[in-house]
C-alpha cells in the first residue's frame, strides 16, 4: 500500500534518457590542458557522484556535436558495468560547476526532465541511488561478464512519487549530508595545499634563507623558527643550497616497511587499501575495504605510515594511512627514520618532482612500476634536523585533522545511506529525518 498523496509513477512519464556520443578513443589524451573532458564510466563512484580525483581523466582533441556538451547539474547514469553483478548499473552523478567543460560519452545516459511540475531532478538523483533501482536494471540487463542497460529499461522503472514540496524536502535532507561530506573534503584540500606551500617555500625555494640573505625578516615565521635558517648559500652537486644543509636521498630519512603477511594470518574484517581506494593528487586516503575476500599477498601498515602506489599511471596516489590495516603489494609502505622527518618525507613523496622521478625510473611494459630502491635514491636537500622537526610540528596537526575529517565523512555517509531508502519509500517522513539529521550538526 502506497503512502498517502504519493503517486506510483513510471520514470518514462516524467523523464527521458538520452544516449551519449561515440567519441573516438584515438583522440583522447590524458594530459590536461583545459580542453573538454570526456566523462567515462570509470569516473563514477559506486556510491554515486564522480571521483575525478582518483581516476583517469581524459581530454578530447577532436570535433564533436555541440548537443553533447554537458551543463553543470546535468545528471548522467551509468548504462554499462564491467562486472557481472552490475553493481554500478544506473549509478548517477551530477556534472560539477567547476569551470571545466564535460562531454556526454557513450554508455552513459543523460536524464532530461519532461515535466518539472511533477518531479524535481534533485529528488530523482536519490531515486537513482536506491538499491531497488539498481536491482531492477540488473534484472533486465543484457550481457554476462559485461552487463548493459538501455534508456527504455531505465524509463520503465516505477517509483512512488511524493508531492513536489516533499520531494524537495527529501532531496534537501540527503543533499545537506552530502554537502557536509563535500565541505570536509574541501577543508582537507585546503589543509593539504597549505602544507604543500610551506614545504615548497622552506625546502624547494628556500624563501626564509633568501629573505635573511637579503637582510629581511622571513615573512610569516615566528622568530624562533626564522633563527633556525641560515642567511647564506653554498654550492653543492644539486646547485646552490642553504649553508650548513646537506645533499642526501629520500632513503636517508625514510625506509620501506617490509611487513609482508599471508592472507591466512589476517583477521577477518581487517581494513584493506588497494590502489582503487587511493585518490590521486590528494593525501586524504578516505576509503578502504576489508581483506576478507582478497586472496593475494598483502603488506601490513600502521596508522600514519606513508603509502605510495607504485604502478604507473597511479604514482600520484600517496598519503598517510588513516588506520591500521593491510594493503596491496602494488603499494609501497614507508616510514620516516625519525619523527622529525615525518612531514618532510610525506610532502617530499607527494611532490610533483618526486612523482616524475618515479615515472622516469619505472620499468615494465603493460604496467610499469617503481620500487623502493629507486624511490630511496631520489636526491634531496636535507635541512638541519631541528628545522625538519619544526616542519613536522606544523604538518602533523594538519594530517591529524584530515584523518579526523575522513572518519567524520564516513559517519555522515553511513547516516545518508541509512536514511535514503526510508525517505524515498515513505517509511520515514521528513520531520523525523530532519530531527535525526540535526543530531549530527
């Protein structure tokens, strides 16, 4: 029996699903120069939304029909899943308003609302994320190893449609939780950008030394920190470096942790990190699985250990472990040789120059990879330990805040996922959901 004032509605009565354009793969390019980006199935997160920061993003170098340029807010649905279970079939994502141009690729369906007086796109987004929607698409899909759905099968799905004001209220509740998750993510980006900027200023551009050499006070530094920096330079095999600093390698200050462990020795439920869990160009490692069904060999890591994806093109996957667990052997586990070197080692390994070094030295054909021996040989200019300690003192609270934010995001996501089926089915009404949502403010 349906909820009072809710109407059983066929999707095809309120929307149509538009096919994408078959862009030519030979005109794709992984180098990002500001040209339009072709959205791919691999850019979608299984939980909905895009994961451009942790997947390959490709620009298009050719001509294309203007009808396939996407607008911010457009909803795309995945129509092909490369696993027989169809887990990602029908998963939605909204085009971001980030100044970039996105193109509507084949195997993705664009949602076009036919009657905005009956349905709100923001509400539909959550309908598309429902388990029943995915299950119906899987039941009608074609294919075995790779499964496909089609616009007419999507449009055949029926759902209980609340009045428009209630649709908007439901979308607002779930969207607010999503917004809180996004706010945490952006805060993490800001903290990381600050840490990277300080690292570059102190250890790449040597700004405090240059300021003192010119007779100026280093801007933004407390006197106790500024006094630690020299006021002159000397020659070295790496060029001009601050006086009293030395030339070494990454291996001087960090070491590989060789914590190999057999699957049989791992307790059930142990957190597991693989390359697909690690975002690119972000040290906030905010997702993981469990090791239970992973039969391959693994490496053990502790919270705070530095994880580095060693397969190209995944070298920009690096960050501190947010918890204890095990990881794929496609990841190098590193630890600083002393606490004072923690921030220096982490930001060194997350730098573009270090990633370029690992790419140049990678070997192999289909999946080129680096190794700790080559990583450890990376030449670095080493400051006095007391300066490295000061840097760690600045960076570690940022890393700790990022880690806390990761767990906050997980809590918010769990609440959102629990509310979703209850709200769109009418089992939980808006007023009660608002009370629950207010409890996490």
